């Protein structure tokens, strides 16, 4: 009976993650398009986020802001499902093992007893460091889906022509097909190591989410959905402040020409270090923060609504 209840509860994080992904895409993708375009261009094309926004809408229409939306629409449903589902699992795992107050460190029988249910009076909350560790583990897990999704998305987002016939890729399927044809699976996973590094900063996201949730619960009379909203938005800001430079380098790598039969140009960056050095050489330290404003503006509403959707569905599911 206990095993049945355990398996039933484990599915909730994955289902709730689907709703989180849809909410995040709807609110955040136009901001993301502006961010990626600024990250992968210089000041000769766009002087800043406002000019990028106005020029995109003027030349490509509002639809231009949603270029590359199909991969994350599908991908983010799976990505958030996997990320938030695995996050839920890793939290439980760490709660039962590393942070179990009833685990006897010197006794081999500790691992035999770690899955025994505890009375409500003896249950403890996972400490903030545990939430942060679970975030890193979930980030690494989801990177294997996120890398190709974000790779395809980024290449579609930097196609500036409003005329489809002038674009190298007609859409996400065509992009995947061409990259796979000339570069195989490694081509689709171009930028995986940069993605793993970027998502290691989930340590700060989920650690701060726990801190904000606890503070808002203890210091305010906000409703649970309101706490989810504010904690989700604020923790997303913490995440982007800590991780943004690594995202700039990741986008440079993912939009670097793959060359070969694609005919998309000459490869510039053989590795992450080369891309990071180029960013610094071109614009100095401020180069690592180009496009930060739209990212920062997007982070709060997109992730706040995503966390409201996730926590709401988690509470609603049986």
C-alpha cells in the first residue's frame, strides 16, 4: 500500500511541470527573443532592448517576437515536467537519505531504515542547502532535453529575414533535419557542456526559492498562491543575476556557425573558453551582461506564473 501511494505521489511533479512550461512560454518568449538577439549581436545592429523590440516588430511583425516558439512550447512542457518532477524526486531522496535526522551515521542499518514512514510530529523540512542541491541535480537531469531544444530555438531566433524563402531554416523540424544530416546527434547537442554549466546555477534558484517561501510564510499573511508567485519571481531574479554571464556564452556557442555542409558560415568557437574570451575581447565585462534588461524583466512574470501553475496543480492533484 505504501509503495502504491509513493508511486502515485511521484507523478504529480511531472504533470504539474507541463502546466508550468506552458505558462512560462506564454508570458516569457517575446522577452527571450529580444534577449537572444542582443546576446548574439553587437551594438551596430541593436543599440539596446527597446530598439531591438521596435525593429523586430516593425520588420517582422509581432510574430517575429515568437520566432522559435515551437521548440520551447513542446520542449518546455517536457523540460519543466522533467525538471520539476525530478526536483520533487530529488527533494524526497535527499530528505530520506542525506538530511534524514533519524539516519544513524555509524550504523549500516541506517540505510535499511531510511524509507520507513515517520510520524507527522517527527517529520522535518528539508534545509535550504538540500533544496539547492536538489536544484543542481534537477538542472543536470533536464539539460539533456534542454540542450537540443534551446539550440534549435536560438538558431531560429537569429533568423532576421521576414521572408521565409531567405531563411536557412524553414522551421524547427527543418532545422533539426539539416543539422542532423550534416552533423549527426553531436550537432543537435552542440552546446551541451555550456547548458550543464548554466543549469548548475539552479543551486541559487531553488535555494533562494525555499528562503523566500519560508520568509513570506512566516512574516506575511499572504495566501499560498501569492507566496508561490512572489517566491517564484524573486528566486528567478536571483538565478539570472548569478547565471547570466554563463547564458551569454552559451548562446554564443549555440548560434555559432556549424559549417560543414550547412553552409552557414565559418566556425568561430571550438570550446566554451574560446567563446567566453571572445565576448570579453569584443565588449569587456559589460559584454557578459548584454541583453540582461529584457531577461530580468521576463524572469519575474514568466517564472512567477510558472511556479503558481506548478504549485497550484500539485495541490489540486490527488
